[in-house]
């Protein structure tokens, strides 16, 4: 796996992330999202991970959220603010609570940048995987925004799979796992996305993510 280079962020906790049971939230989490939509997760394959990948995942378990970027130039600050405004507006139909929407986007920015991923790609994947529902659970047992399989929590953390409902943990795991798969496929998006979904070589899932991604493309990508 290529080196994951962290950006300069300062953690800031506005409130503790809520820990709620998964299945009770499938038909509405109190987050103001759209009615139930089926999740699209497949079956990620448990595999041996490099030390770098394991370290990157372990650091997110039970971490504070949301991280807040330290943007040192006026241009960077303006670009970030514009992305938040434009992307936040597009996210209203999925997440109606403005505070939770802001926290989600801050965390997604941090984790996508940290893993060297396009912001729009991660947004497209989250849309397809969970329709931006924090407590979504698939029939295969995949959990949260990025539909992370519980075996990753057993492999990396203390086995408490409910941690995957923690926003930063879920986004960290999803982004690092996607980066890992893309690296294994030498940057091939089609194959990397297929591997993330457990459907490598099949077109339906990569096509869906790439189609969803187009709605989130922004100059800062």
C-alpha cells in the first residue's frame, strides 16, 4: 500500500457521537434522512493487511469527531468553504440536520484527503452504499456510511463492531480499505471498486458509484 500522508487537522468534539443499535435505525435514525432505501453493500473479503493499513485503521477506533481542518492560506480556506457550501446544499435531501451535515462533511474531507482519495468518489460511494445513513445495515451485515464489514473491527480493534457506527471510525475504515483495494489493483477504479463491494470484475457496482460521483464533482477534488 502506498504511504498515507495525514493532513494537518485539529480534533474538535462538538458532542459525543451517539451509539445506537443498528436494526432499530434502519427505518429512520432521527437524522432527518430520506425514507428507507436498500443498501448496496456486497461482501468484502477478509484478508491479511499490511502494518501501515492496520495502523491507519486502528488510529480511528473510538477517535474524536469531527476533525476540523487547519487551512493556512486564504485560498485554501475559501476553497474549503465553497466546497462545504456547495456539497452541503446537495446533501440536504439526505441529511437535513445542518450540524450533522457539517460534521459529516468535515470528517469525510479529512478521511478522503488522508487516504489520497477524490472527495467526489467517496461521496458517490457513500451514496450508493448507504444513502448517507449512519446506521445502515446490509443483509450481509455491512455497517454504516461506507458499509464496512464487522470482521474489520475484529481484525483491527477490540471486536466491538458497534464502533463502526462512529462517524470517523466508519469513514476512516471505508477510505483506508478503498485505498488498499485501489493500490492492489494498481489504481484501476473499476476493479478497486468491485473489490470493495466484493463483486470484482462485475460492472453494476462500479458503474453505480461512478455515476453517483458525477453529481459531487467539485474544483477541489
